[in-house]
């Protein structure tokens, strides 16, 4: 028995060793299972990016820093910005409309016998010079509005509690927009007639056809010119914005000199 005990070793040591091996194996298996579970959770939950990052100082860094909200412009600021943006197109409308007014005025005087056909032709030739450049200058100024916000509340939507200044500025912007719309309509007709005159001079438009088209444009142009004049006058009475006064042109006058070369 002694030899058997020496071969087998003390009786208490075998269970302890077996227990340790079983416990170690269980811990290893359990750790593996937990690892798989956490891996699955991290994949489903979006990966390790969901975990807060360490700041390196032993403290957990915040996930994100909130940005301060930008203050929205007031209604007064919107109206002032709109009035300022409308200044250049309104100023550019003046020279183009002045030429169109003289061109139409020559026809008006011709039909009532105030000037001769030779004089009217001299006026028309004079107003044709540089017309395309002034038209393009106006159109370029209008295109600049694409990059500007010209939103402003309607004067009727301004509450009394918002003050007289805002109501006045809103009236100004509303009137300016109407003026610009009238100018765009009138300048478009003027542009079509300028192109017709160029075609006539180039021989690609028959004189009879050109005359018929001119008579139609003359009457339409007169109505559009009147609408533009009315809009300009209304805008001058509308009010104003304290920091931006649109450069409204003077309404086109019909005064023409009969002392043009060739008359």
C-alpha cells in the first residue's frame, strides 16, 4: 500500500488539481462565450464607434460638442438686405428705359404730326446706338439677385407692435419689386425691337414685316412704359429703409430735342 500511495501521491492533491483544471477550463470557455456575445453586440450596435473615447487624462471625453445656434435675422434685417440688393438692378433699369422712352416718344410725335418722318428716323437711329449694351447691363444687374435673399414680409403682414420703421421698409421693398418687374417686362419688349432693327439693317427682315411688328411693339411698349412710370412714382412714395435707400431712377421723360444731326 505504501508503494501505491507513493505512486498515486497523497489522496487530497488529486481532487484539488482536477478542480483547478475544471475551473480554469470553465473560465476560458466562459470568457470565449462572453467575447463572442460582446462582439455580436458591438457589430449590431454599430461597432466600437459607439463607445466614448478616452481623453488621455483618465476622463471620458464627450461624444460630441454642441455648436451654438446661429441667430436668425430679424424681419427688419431681411427687409434692409432686400432693399440693398435691389438697388443695382433698379439703377441699371433707368438708362435702358430712357432710350426706350425716347424711341416710343418719337413715334408718338410722328403720328400726331409733331415731327417729320426724317426727324423720327433720326431719333430712332440715335436711341439704337448703345441700346444693346444698356439692356445687357440691366440684365446682368438682375442676375445678381440670384445670390441674394430678397424676402421681406408683405406690408399687410407687419404687426403694429413691430414698429413703423419695419412697415415703411416693407412697403419700400414691395414697391421696388413691382418697379423691377415692370422694368423687366418693358426692357424685354425693347430688346425684341432692337433685334428687329438689327435684322432690318442686315437685310434679314423685310421692311413691311418690320413695320407691322414695330406698330405692335409701339403700342405694347407704351402701355408697359406707363406701368413702369407708375411703379417708379409709387415706389418713391412708399417709404424707405433706414440703412438702405434703393436708387430708383427718375421716370423716363418724353422731352426730345429737334436739333439732332440730320433733322
